[in-house]
């Protein structure tokens, strides 16, 4: 085992030991952030509290051209864990622990490399990726807009001298240039309470409206199955929850549908939402998004250009390309802000969010070696 991998595992053991589940996101400036801060003695470090347990740590050394972003929050653990999720276990070819794959493994590798190298480096650690509440990245981008939007490079070590961002998620150490967007929505229907023995019109039962709308929405999603972008195909659509009604012999006065979509980067998310809202009559009395995450690349009109820029960056950095992925990442937020962005990190998404979550040791070592190569000072 190499010295760099040993250091990565030492940091990973410490990071996994901190409870950063989101929810409940009971995170403050102590705990994991105190640990991370202590590992970066030659960096300028700033910890920011964005409320509701959303914390971020921004660290800068020198005048970096790249920003590395990694989230430290994890999903909750499940009852199927065979041992404590907060105690790292290294067995055979893998490291097992909550968040080891998604994505504390990358954070540990970055800390190991930051300690072993003296190269210019910018790191942003965040804690709200798993909670559909992207406060940290949005606050950061408000302060540090992309070069195209700020017009000039900020001065000073804490200034945003970088013009590209690498976001850590499990990609098997390949550069992912494109992924789907994500939309979570709520639709409410209103009917009128009454006895269910009589004939009903289309607008009488809120539950009938909801079921009729859901059927039409599924058909609409199926109708877009042949659309494609960068190896991804079709619209991913899911009816997640339907609630309403009182009992079988009463007409339902109210109903609610919560659903989610994963559109392609080439799909107009506003147009998609409007098309679904107007599918059937009567239309929902309320129809709104509860969360939106743009796809990667984020700008539909310039998706091909954005993807080309990210491809050129990965080639310049010597990072192999991976396929587009179905899961969403915060790389889309940086892309929407104008940064050239791709996703890169150790591990396989198939191991994320699972009981006994794990990351392969060779993936950790490969990621650490890549980070080291990118941070080594040029001669």
C-alpha cells in the first residue's frame, strides 16, 4: 500500500467517524469542519454558516486555476448495515463506511494530497448536497462569479482566481461531462365531497383527477423516449406519492401528487413543466416545483459548447472521459454560473447510498494520484 493511499485511508477513517447525515444535517463549525481545518495549516481558510446545518469551508493556497468541490454530508444509514456505519472497515480491496463512496473518499484523498503537496490549490467543502437544499454552492457563487461574469480575476489569496471547477462524485475516476437535471414537483387537485353512489363528472373527485393526470403524465414521458443527449436517452419520470380522499364511499375533495423528473440537458425544463401542468382538464389547482437542479451542461442553448469546453479541459488535464450519467450533481450549479465544469471522483455510484457502502481501494489510490499530479507545482 502506497504512502498516499495510507494517508487517504487515515483521513477517511476520521471523516467517516463524524455523523454528517442529511437529514437531519446537525452540522456546525466544530466536528468534521474542525478536523478539515486542522489538516490545512498552510491554507487561508474560511468557514461559513448558511443556516439549518448547511456549512461550507473554503480553503486557498497560492493562485490556483482549478477549484475542487466535494460535499461532506451523507444520506441517512439504513437498518441493513452489518456494523457501525461510522467506523471505517478496510477489508480486502475496499473501504466500508457511511459516505466512503459518496463522497468522503474524495475528500480524504484531497486532504492527503494537500498535506503532501505545496502546489496552488482551492478547495470547497460543503454539507447540503444530499438534502435538496443547495445553500452552500449558491452562496459561494454569489460571492465568486465565474470569470465571464465578474469581468476580471479577484485579487488576494481568498479571491476566486480559478476559472474551472472539478466536482467530486463517484465516477470511477473518469471525467463526466453531462448528466440529467432534476425536478421535484407537487400537483394539487380539488373536487367536492359527496356520496360515491351517484354518477360523477370529470371534476367531482380530486383523486380521479389525480389518477387521470398521472396516467397522462406517464404517457407523455413515454412519448419522449427517443430523445437523446450524449449517450442519455428519454425522460426519466416517477410518480413518488399520491395522497387524498377520506374513504371508499366518499368522493375525494382533495388530492396531492408528488413526482419527480430527470430531464436531458437538451430539454427545456420550463416548457416540460408547463406541458405537464396542462395535460388534462380540469388542470391542477396548484402545480409547483419543490426543487430544481439544472442538467450538466446547464445552458440548454449552449449545451454542446459547454460540453466541448469541459472535454477540452479534461484532455488538457490528462483525465479520461466517462459516459454521461443519470444522477444529478452540483456541477450543474457551477455550469449554470458560467464555470467550465466536469465531475470526477473515486468509486461507483452503484455502491453509494447502500447498506455497507464501500469504495474500492484502487479507486481511492487512482483519485489521490490524479489530484497529486494536478496540484504538483509546474517546474
